[in-house]
């Protein structure tokens, strides 16, 4: 009974802290919803495709030059008990991140023209591409500061800083769209300004702890040993996950790239509202609970509840997405992108299970395994996508993307289970999937948008009654006994 109570308390803690982090990260899709109508109005489909490629190039740079430190920092932070030693780990990670920022800016200046001509097919994008890459570099330094707030369990400060950054970014983007350039420049310049102001704020918050001379030199090797394989893992992820956009750019029209990119951007709401808040809480927590006697039971329960919540979220978005975007003024020229959103969200949900399944690899400090898995599965996905896009177009790409995410998560669990094994599947999962499919069938065949919200409420009520049936029965039984 005590073991069950401990499991429930940990799950409640995850839910509570995920809600706090969710407030900050949920503001991002709110900002995205505000800006999406502007993107759909001011960007042509092909132009939005170019904008997406610029962001992808920037992300590739930051994936390489952040040197894997932000993930390595959390793993090393809990190796020390004293506050002084932990501050040294923070300063050591910050020192390495600043070196990565310098290298990123330098390489970008040297390679910007080549990238602009070879990928974007136009040298006029050199300047804005450079700005975007610098912004992504400042962003990963900010992430280092935010991770320090996470491990110190300063969820409220984390939320306030995220809110500040978001408000500045939205306000400036709106201003630039309305009064300056109605082009790619507006969101990229506003991102640079908001990230820079956020960096200044984070430096002010951590000013007492920042001391780049107060580092643990031996920890540099430890951080890089854990972090550098993450670069290879990140690059191989790009092959499987982002190679699709480059394939669309090469084999289809840029209008189709713009439509797919818009659908993918909307689908990322799942990551921001569900996956990211969960990961922010779970990644440090799973390190803490790995020695608990009932750790395997906790992992199994968390995985089941996370999967259930993901299904509910995806179905809810499927029902309400179009009316909400229409209400916000989403331009009709991008409506085709909405067809891809639920499938892309499902792929993202399957992929995010890696946050739980990868526990054994993290505990064993063997991130190189990620690189091998991503490389093998990613390359297979890239070649499969090549044939799928030629024969089936964008839907072919999406199906291979779903399979890529599913196979990757299963492969990660397989190798991770050699170091830490827990149950990841039982009959309850089939019941959840069956209930979801029944809801989709009923909605698509018997309900209209006129009363879809009523149907959604009833369906979610049934879903949560099923999910919490044991607790509901316990409450009813206790009530009967008390009477």
C-alpha cells in the first residue's frame, strides 16, 4: 500500500510540475496561433517553405555547436551533493556553450553564401540566414540558463522568463509585419531581439552564480564525453526527421513544401503543450527515482498515462483545430495543411515516448547508442521517404515519418532495457487505442462541426471515466461504506 501511495504521489508531482511548466510552454502555441494567421496572410506558400528551410539550417547549426552540453549538464549536476560543486558544473557548462556560440557564428559567416545558393537557390538570403543562425546560438545559451532553473526547481521563474520572451517576440513580430517588412525578415529579426533580451534577463537572474573562472576542469571532459555523442545523434535525427523537407524541396513544388511545413508547424503544438512540459519535469526526476525499489512500476505507470493523455490531446485537436484557426483568421490558401496535422502529431507522440524508454541508456551514460539507432533507422527512413515521395507524394512522406518514429522508440527501448527494463505494453493500451478509433469513427461519420464540441465533451468524459475507473470505483465503494 505504501508503495502504491508513493507511486501515486510521484505521478501527482509530475502532473503538478508539468502543469507549471505547461503554463510557460503553452504560451508558445498561443503565440503561434496568433502569428499563424499573419504567416498565412503575408507569406505565399513557397515563401513559407523558404522560411522553414532557413529555420532548419539554423537548427542544424545549433544542434552541432551546442556540443550536447544542455543534456549532459542535467546528468552531471546530480553527481554532486554540495551547492558549491553544482555551481561549478553550471559554470563549466556555460563556458562550453559560449565556445560553441563563437564557433557557430564563425562557421556561419564563412558558409552562409554557399548554403544560401545551394539550398535556398538564391544568394539574397545570406544576410537573413546569418541572423537566424546567430539567433539559434543565443537560444541554446538561454536553454543552458533555463536548465539551471529547472534543476534548482525554480518552476515559477522558468515560467516568468518564458512568458517575457514570448510577449516580446509576439509584440515585435506583429509590429514588424504591420509597419515594416511583410516578409521572412519580420519573424527572424523579432526572434533575435527577444532571445537577446531574454539572455540579458537570465544573466541578471544568475549573476551571483556566474563565474567563468570558477569551473571544474575535470568536468569538461565528462560533459563532452556525454554531450558530443548527442551531436552525432542529433545529426542522424535530422537525416530521418528533417530530410523529408529537403526531399520535398528537391522533388516537389515549393508550394507543397509550404503546405507541409505549415502542417508540421501546427502539429508541433503537441510538442509544446504535451511533450516539452513533460520532458522538463521527467528528465531530472527519472535520475532521482532510478534507485527507488518501485522505480520500474513508476516508469510503467507514467508511460501508460502519458500515452493515454497524448491520444486524448490529438483527438481533441482534430475536432477543434479548424474552427479555432478559422476564428483567428487563418488564410484559406493553407487549409490543405490541416489534413496532415493529426498524423504528424501521432508521429511526434510516438517519438516522444523516447523520453521514458531511454532511461537505461541515460543511467548507463551511453548516449552513443542513440547515434547508432538514429543513424540506422534515419538512413532507412530517408531512402524509404525518397521512394514514397515519388510514388505517393506528401502522404507517403508522412507514413514513413510515423514508422520512423515508432521504430526508433522501440529500438531505443530494446537497447535501453539491457540496463533498465520495465513493462511498456499491456492489454490496457489496446483498449485505449480501440476507444480512440471508435471516437474518430463516430465523429467522422455521424457528427458535424455544428455540435462537435458537445460530442467532444461527452467523448472525453467517457475516456477519462475509463482511464480513472479504478479510482472512481474506490471512491464509490468508500462512500457506500461511510453511509
